[in-house]
């Protein structure tokens, strides 16, 4: 399809688009300041670069002991503790006893297997060949200009890892293909050619190659009956990279279970906190990974149209196909624009969230748009204060502290909450903002209680009287001291049962993901 080459199509679809820089985004966030933006703009960073930066910071933390070079071999759980067996490179065993274990050990999680949990989901219909390589031949690599990702109409994908010399390409292959039978140099050249002829390129180093199948799956349960072992991140859920939900979901998993365990160990958190982990996080992950399949299907539609087209079509027909692709990609561009999925999730039906007492209707949940709200269970909305420099997040409590944001002139809610928090041993910081009318408008209520993970635990009614509030009852619920009736866990398992019947969008069948063939190292370790 010479007249309908990949370069023409890509440039034609995106000729008027420009991604703002980090600094430009930061200015936009300050200018609009309407609650719809996060505190900081997004920043793209390779996981390899990020982890290399993060590792020494972790090792420097006085409360963290790190043991690199050890492999998890198994665990034994009782009602009060967990005993884990680790093996070093020499084969020597090390026994560690702890109150809790969180399995953050990736897609092939040994912790997940040790506690007998399985992954529900299915693979995509096809398979991909991956080649991770180094090259400074920018004349071949950046023919379309600078980029983060290129999805060619042929089904090939090219990723810039460090925007300098490290790249990863993916190309469709038949299921069952052995990666060793593919010439990586030819594969990269073919990817760069898109729907046209291979593009010559000088490759400096082939780092790794593999064959893999995109898949979407979620653990049947996130924890054990004793609530001593938990799954987080890729050990609990996996998705196709479209949408970028993997690491974002994983980080919040760990933050969520982290503050809850800290509260229990601190003596002020009750058992309902640990029960709430799966009830809150599993529905969020299931919605996000399902959406990744929707995004993947958009690309599959385009690849199918191009594959079925006549390779010798004339220019007019090529233009018609371009227009069809443009309209489809524009109408279904949630992969880049679904901010509701990223920011708008709420912990509905959570046993440790206090619902509105005045029956306020829940704000709309839109996949494409984020609607800022302090509706209980939602992410507290970001807003800059009057000085346009201080974010409301900057003055929240740190670490394990709850924050009571009080907009009243005399801090009358704080005067009711502080004594009770002290009596119950709950760390609480009062954020008194009597003169912040703009923030108060976005936050909707005179008083809002925010959890350590920045989700709203409780808020007053529109005409609430602090003297009539049962503050102790609120605190008992939000720190898990009382077990509130909740349908969240039951709903999550009902959704899982339904999933067994339907499967995720973009996948085929419902199978145990640990048994799917053609999985690359990043899917098994």
C-alpha cells in the first residue's frame, strides 16, 4: 500500500497535535485551578531509570531494611504472624518472621502462588515479538519526529525508552512462534517500515528479545482469610499497557494497604481496615484493566482494516481509509484522555467510609472526564490556595496522619474532632482555612476528613451542626474499629463471577493466567 504509508498516516492523524511540556502543564494547572488537575503534571520516565533513582533513596530510609539478592521460596501463615523462607544466591535459606507480608513480586508472583490465589482473565487473540535494543540512528528512528510511542497501522509498535539511544519494538507474530527463530535486526527494520518496506537501521546492541501475549487478568482474591498476606500491583492484576494503568494502580495499592497496616500496628486501627483493602482496591483495578482492553481493541480495529485493504489501492481509496482511521481514533481516544479512570475512582460501599447523611446524590462518574468532588470515598480534589503557590495537599498531615480540613471562621469542627482523636490515639492534623473561599467552593462542605491516602473518609452535611455530630462514631468507622455493613466485597466477587462468563474486552476466553503460554520474562517474574 505504497501511497498509504505509515508515515503519511501518522503525520496526517496528528499534524495539529502538540503535547505540552511539563512546565507548560504546570502553568495550566495553576491558571485553571478548578480541581480537575492533579498537584503535579504527568512526567514520562522509563521504569529502569526510575528504579535506578529510587533504589538508593529506599536504602537510605532508616525505617526500611532492604535485602537484595534473596529469592522468596514460600511462607507459613498463622493467625498472628507470617514466616517466610528466602534463599540467597548460594542456596542458603533465611527465615523471616513478620506480622504481615505484602506480595509486590510481579506478574509471576510466588507469593500469590504460595497462598493459592489464581488470576482470572484471558490473553489477547494474537502474540507479539519484543526486541529491546540500542541505536543512535535517529534518521531511521525519528522519521515522524520525536515521540514516546508509535502505533503503526500495520500492528507494529515502537517505544522510545530514554529518548536518546534505547528503544523497544513489538511486532505481531503467530501464536506458537519461537522468538529464537526471528532475526531481531530484520524485525526492527520491518517495524520501522510499518505497512511499507523495511527501513534500514544501524543497531548498536540487541539487549533482549522475547515472545509474549498481551493479557488482562485479576486475582480471585487479594488476601488470605487471616488477613496476614496481601497482594499488590502486578501480583494482583495485570493489563495491556494501553492507557498506562499498570504502575499507577500498583502504587495506589501499596499506599492503601501500607497506611492501613501502619494504623493497625499503631494500635488505633481495627480489623475492618484490613478487610477494606480488597473491597476498595479490587473494583478500581478491575475497571482500569478492563478499560485497557477497550483501548487495545481500538488499535486492533485499525490494524484489521489495513490488513484487509487492497495493497494496491489508489490514492482516493487510501484517503478514505485514512479518514476512517482518523475518525475512529479521535472518537475512541480514551487511551490518552480517560482522566475519569485515572483520577475519578471512588471507594463506593467501603466499610470504612462514612456516607453522606443527607442523601446527597453521587456526582456523575465519567470515564473520559474527572469530576472533582469530596463525595465520601473520592480522591480529595487538588486546589491551590490564594497565594497560588501552596497546594491544599501541601498542608495535609504527613505519613499516617488524618487531616481535618475546616473552612469555618472559628474552626468549630476542629474543636469537636481534636479531643476525640487524642482520646482514641488517632493522629490528626487540623487544616484550618477560614479565608479560602475558592477552595471551599471546590470542596463543597465546611468540614472534610481526609485519610492518609488523600481519600475522603467523611464530610459534614450542607447545614451540619458540629455539636450534633457523633465524632467518636465517625472515627470508629474510618479506622476500622467497628465493622460497618458493606456490600463492596460481595459486589466485587459478584463482578468476578460475571467476569468468568464474559471475559475482559480485547481478550479470548477465561483461563488461569499462570498457565498461558508465550509469556515473556516481565510476565513471569
